C-alpha cells in the first residue's frame, strides 16, 4: 500500500466519523493529521514540504491550503467560501471515542481544565481521561487575561458533548480546585452526570443534621484516612446544599483533597480523583511531549481552535493505535511458565509498569505501519456502545448497584474492617483506604464501589507514581 493509499484510507475514516465536514475540509484535516503524526511538529512549513514529497503538488499550494483551512470565511479569497465550525465536531469526536468502549463498560470520566497556549492564549478544554492520559474532545480559546467568567463556556461545551453519550451511561465530571462553582455543578447534574469537583480549603461546611458550620480543614483526618459524609458547604451565594464531601490528607504531601459530589458516600471513592491528574499528560502531549505546540506562531484564537481539531484527531488516532502496539509487544503470561520458574516465585501479583505511554506507543506503531506500507489499523466499534446492556451474573457492578451494602459488610469482633465485596463481582483492583465510620454519619466509605473502566490500580497513596514524566 502506497503512502497515497494510506492517506486515502485515513481520509475515509475521518469522513465516516466527522460527516458534517465538507469533502475539502476532510481532505485537509486527514492530510494534516497524517503528517503531524509523522513529523511530531506543528510547523506549517514542515507539514507542507512533507505533504508535497509524499502526495505530490507544490509546497506553496499545500501551505496555502493549510492556512486557509484555519481562516474565517471573510478572510478567504473568492466567493461562497465556508469556514470550519469547530463546535460541530465536539460531539462526533466524543462519539468516535465512545465507540471504542466495551458494551459492559457504560462509564466515562470527563475533566474540565485550563492551560496556557503560549503567552497570548488560554485553552479551556473538556477531555476524556483514558489509559493514564487524556484526549480533548471540546475546547475554547481566549486571549490571556480576557475578562469574563469561564463557567458558561464549560457549561456550553458539556451541553454540546451530551448527545454523544448514551443516556444510560454514568459520567463523572472532574475539575481542580479554583474551577469549582455552584452553577457548574448544577449544570453537570442537569445533564444527568455526576460532578466530582475539588474545593479550596478556604470555606466552611456542616454535617447533615447539624446547624453549626465548621472550617473545611476540620473535616480532614490527620492520620491519612478518608472522611466521607453528607452535608452542606459554604454559607454565601456559593452555598452547596446536601452534597457528599470526601476529605483526606496523605502524610508527606503538602496539600489535602476535599472533593464534593452528588453520589452517596457508599457509591463514591476518593481514589477516583487521581484520574484528574492524567489531564496533565494530555496537555504535555500537545506541547513538548508530543505535537510541540509551544513553537507555533499562531495567535488568533479562532484559528488556533481549528488547529486544535487537527491535534485532537491526530491524538485520537495515535492513542487508539497504542492498542495494537501493546498486542504486538504482549508480555508472556506466568501461566505458561513451569511451576518452579523463578518468575513465578518472585511475582507480586501487580501489573508491570508501562514502559511507554499509550500515545508514544501508538505513534511508534503508526510509524511502523507507514514504513512497512501496510493498511492502517483501527479499533472496531462496539456493537452496543450506543445502548445499555442488561446486567449479567458476574458482571462488574455499576456505581448504582455497588451502593447497596452487602449483608456481610461491617467490622469483625476485633473491631477491624471486614473485606467487603459485591456478590458475583470480580475482586477489587483499586487500592482503598480505611475510614472513620463514626465521623461519616453512619455511612462508612466503601471501597467495593469502584467499577470504572480502564482505571484500575489507581492508588491515592501513590500519587507520585502517576507523574506523567515517565510516560512520555
């Protein structure tokens, strides 16, 4: 298969997932994202030369196509020229990714966050966390220091993404401290999703059934255990009534976590919030760890938004290809070794640490495919991704079913917590914490409620191991 045929195959894939784009728009998007994976650079001149050498044509002609693809309609020469509406691609991008999900994993985690794009722009984004990384599926660019609230923009982006997620799915929306607002929390709940938002410690809260407000810091145990319970936060117009609050301070770390959600204490696990850290890997992939955006000279916010679509499509394709790279480099299983083999005796039962991120592994696999001139591989779409499936015996419990406490849950005669497990569910893979049942209004924090896909082995105690540096 020639390079031209590979690009044509990729163009057909992009067109099938982004049908609202015109044929010329799809053509440029496919060629640009294909070259971006090869070059790992946002330099428009490099991309133009690469496309001219691979597909033919003049460098100047390719450069003009790329430039005009980012322009507003009024800035283009000629009549009846159209501009690319990026917001129209948000829901199809998410639907493209949701199509990978297995039918029995109707759960998703979205992260809203802000990041600097050079010295002149600020990126507001909504990303899907996946395999210790993140992929942006909606974004908005603002001039750095621009006046105005950010919450309405995030609310609009979340509403634009909602049609891509089946109504039966369970969605967590996370945000770091400083980005919390009551209006954002309410907007998330109106969509049928669950906020999982971190708070600053400047404020007060009260427990359910009590009238006195106390500082948020007073609800954080000093011994590294988790406090969880219902109550209200804040006394001003930011007041959040009847919400679940999760608090912890791990010894050795300077900051504490205080997270609010609308889930019941038995349904939520504070360790999930460690997934929000994966957004930093996504930001790094767009900059020095991937597409080298820091070298771009583009400063117009609307044009940069269109360029972000190129990087989003390239990232989505690259991360998906990592699945094939993993399959090619699959480790040997211990079951295939003799019973007396030293590897069996020294095995600790933990998965091996990833050598490369899904992003880097996927790009290497794509490079191999291009060099060998093989057809491009694509993850098959789940046949039931758009509809909920009936629960079968032995299936992993959802957040809702995990909320029902098993009869055997509780404490032993010695006062120690007994291990709890939902009947028929596989063993818990996420590391849990002990808690203070006496501090959580009779609702102890239950570790067996964790069932989100792809997010096993999330340890709140080992936050340092989630650092993105070793993954890129």
